[in-house]
C-alpha cells in the first residue's frame, strides 16, 4: 500500500477511533458515577416519582426520538437516496441515544445537522467591529466618565 493511500485510510478511520475512545471514556465515567448509587436507592426514587410524571417523561422521550428519526427519513427522501425506512429509523434512534448520552454528536456517529457557524461568526464580527471602533474613538470620554463617577465629593 502506498503512503498516500495509507494516510487516506488512516484519516478516514480517525473519527471512528476517536468516537470509540470517547464512548469508552463515557462508559468509564458512568461506571465511576454509578458506584455512588445503589440499586435500592435508584428503584426507590423511581417508584417515588408520581406515575403521571413518569408516564409523561417516557411519552415525551419517545416522541422526541420519533421526531428526530422522522427528520432523518425526510433528509434521505430529500436527497433522493433510497434506504429502507426501518433501517434509517433504527440507526437514527441508536445514534441519537448515544449522542445525547455521550454528548459528542460528531464523534459518536450521530447524524449531524449543519449549524451555519460560518455566517453566525461573520455576523458576530460585523456587529462587534463597529463597537470596538466606537470604544477606541470615545476611549478618553469613557475613562473620564468612569473616573468622574468614582470620585466622592
């Protein structure tokens, strides 16, 4: 295998390896955190939760995952990719469950909904630059006003 081909395969495998490492680390953190919780206490707390509240939590969680899976089904239909809906829904629910519990959607292999960070950051710079220029222009007046307000008498 040539060096560029090996490098390409290594780069392609890197996100999977990082995702697996993060997942294993998350499992270890979970194991350490759960050492402080006994099964008896956990069961008692769940049973102490009012049934309507528990049922509502389960219903809303299922509804959330159905909506997210539906979003992925629509995405596949939009791009014209023919994939069995059951496969999309199954993979979507597993990926979202892992992503929501691990906290790293891109590293855990969950579907990534594109957030337009470029335009958001460009807009923040466009808004911030005039403020910086105004502060530099009126710097002496700002300092004079702060000192005048801080002097007693």
